[in-house]
């Protein structure tokens, strides 16, 4: 679906440019942004490789287990089906910690590693598990205490008080996370009820 949306947007842009006699702007934009896209992709690949390596070191040195113990009381309630002490809890904990400090570039490789670990726990490899859905709801809420990346961007842009956004960002991200987890809970609860009803009908 997203491919269709992007195709329509690009097509409309080209048609409008052709109709207004500004096709050269499209060509210039394609060439200039293509180079930026390559630079961004290479930079992102380097960041992901670096933090994936750091994650492996943290896992081998026992750091993930230590972080997991800090978040264990909360995560055990959100992920009741994950065995206690499983390494994936450490991955989830590190991802949450990275989000709390606004380290988006760190959270991305951590999140990818966590998703892979959660998939290995699932019995159905073609369907997102309950734990995967809960993790996505938790991470996509973007709960952040110190939005480090945003503060750095504001500082580079010349903001007089770059940290002024801390309270609004925390309030909004907290609300978004809680709403996402609540909707996820309702969806999982509805799924359990539906599955139980279907099982009852089969037995009857």
C-alpha cells in the first residue's frame, strides 16, 4: 500500500512540474538528493554496525543482564510469556533505556536485534507474536526523559534554550506510550476472547 502512495505522490509531482514548465527542478532535485541519500545510507549502516557490535559486547560481558534486572519488575508484567532471565529481556531493556535518553541512532539497531530475538521465541515465524506487538507499542510510543538527539539538533540550529522541550516531549511521549500499550492490551484481550470462543465452538 505504501508503495502505491509513494508512486502517486511522485507521479503527481512530476505532472505538476511538467504542467508548470519546471521539470528542471525535478531533475536537479533527483541528482542532489540522490547523493545525500547515499551518504545517509552509508552513515546509517556504519552506526547500525557499530552499535550492533557494542550490543554483542554488552551481551557477552553481562551488561544486558544487569540492565534487564533494573527493568525486570515492569517488563515481566508487559511480557509475561517471555521466560524470566531470557537474554531477550536484556535487549528490550537496552532499547527502552536508549529511548528514555533520546538516543534514536542507538535504539534502531537495538530494536532490530530485539525483533530478531523475539521472532526466534515465536512458534509461528510468519505472524507477529504477542510479545512482538507489545514491544512495538512500547518502543513506538517514544517515551523519552532526555531527548538528547532533539536537544542537539536545536542547539546546532542556534536555539537559545535547546533543552526547553524536555517537559513537553516527556509528557507527549508518556501519553503516546500509555495509549499505545492500552490499545495493544485491548487488541490482545480481544484476540484471546475470539480464540477461546472459536475453540468452544469447535468442541461443541
